[in-house]
C-alpha cells in the first residue's frame, strides 16, 4: 500500500544551481512539506536535515556521520548523475535508497562538447571581439584570422566512454563528416583499446564517469601516446585529467588545444596550472545547465520520489 505522500518532510540542501529561479519546485511541494536552501555550508548540513525524511543534494556531501545523525531519514536523492558526494554504503546499511538522475543531460552535454570543439576550430569569440575592436575595419584585406582555422571533416574523434552521451557525440561527429572510434570497457559497441584510441585520434573527448581506474587517465604517459597536435575535450569529470601534465603538453605543443568544462577542484583554484597554459578554453561546468535539461532533471527527481513513495523505487544506485 503506498505511503501517504503528504506526510513526507523534504529538504533540498543546495537547490540554487538546479533552480536559480527559472523553474518551479511545485512537483516536490505536492509530495510533502518542502524546505529549499540555495546552499548549505558543511557546519549546517546535519542541522538543516534535522528530522527530514527525504533529503536532496547536488554537491553537498552526505557522509556516514551525517547520515547516522539523521534519525528520520529514509530517502536520499541526488540532483545530478554523479553520486560520489553520498556515502552510499552507509545509506545502504541504514536501508536508505540513494537515487540519481541518469539521463537528463545527454543532448545538452553532447551539444556543449561541440561548442568547445568548434570554438577551438574557429575562435569565434576571439574574432568577433577583434571586429568590435576595429581590427577588421582597419584591415587591408577583406579577411583575417589569428588562429589556424580547422575543418573537422575527415578527422578521427576518439571517445573515451561510450554511454548515452558518448553515442550522442558520435552522432553529431558523423554529421560533420568525422570518423569516430570509442573505448569503453563496459560497452560492447566500443571496439578499440585505449592505446589504439590514443594513437589514432585527432580529437579525444572524455565521456566516462569518474572511477578509481580512470582518475588521472590523461597524464604524461598517455599524452605521449597521442598524435602530435591532438585536441582534448573534457565535459566529463575533472579528475580524469592530470592538470599539470596537460598544461606541460599544451606548452610544448604536443596537445594543440584543450576545451574543458570541468576541472579537478570546482570552483577552479587560482593556482590551477591550466589557467596559465596556452590554447586552453575553460568554462565553469555549464554543459549540463540549459533550462530544458534542468527541467528534465527536476521532472526525473520528482518522479524518483513519487516512485519510492509508491513502493517502486527507481534509479537506485546503492
């Protein structure tokens, strides 16, 4: 028999990034008494959870100690695909399901992958700024460019990770006339080894979840196996890249350019070596964030809780 929905006390610890004001929390409000905090500092996490039965987090950590200190907690929802901020083993020991949002950002992240790649290929922002600065008006020719302009047709794109996002990126790449190869130990459709991918790709794009096995996957050794002048794109997870090694490869020219939407520590630290590296574009972890994608995230998060209350939990990661 379904649990009465109106009895649920729901707390969202860090709702601002999911909903800075352009979406509605009404779906959650229909399921119980809702409290939303834009952000929650570490010292207030336990206090704000209090007697809540359902807690949602995006990046606010829920440790074993925090879970143990929440006497009424019976559901944890993550407002993201990655769930490493939650001690899932501790939740499982308490019989608390942890759910995530597995598919909301596929189109958005695939699109942004090419936003980074096309910016590297054409430097649209730079050249538009040069026009505004009067450089075209004062140019003796009808055209000018400051960076090599790169055509993608015929180039090989190597995809590290071949889940939904990797496959969506491959579809777009084929539309540009590119060849694609993929490495993914969990996908039978990905048919090359990592070594083969490194050696044969003009562009390498990362689309795998962060695991102990692929932390620092892009490092001095793997970079040495890449083609000279390779382009690296990362819209996956920052710790997959050894940032000091990538910065050195950008300075040497071994890696021609990098487009990164994620870094090892976010927000980025002022001493991150990539900030002083040449030919790198860094954006502030926004590939996931178009309104349409965040609305899908919201809809799935609400549906996850509805299914739990109906006795049919879905998207459980523990």
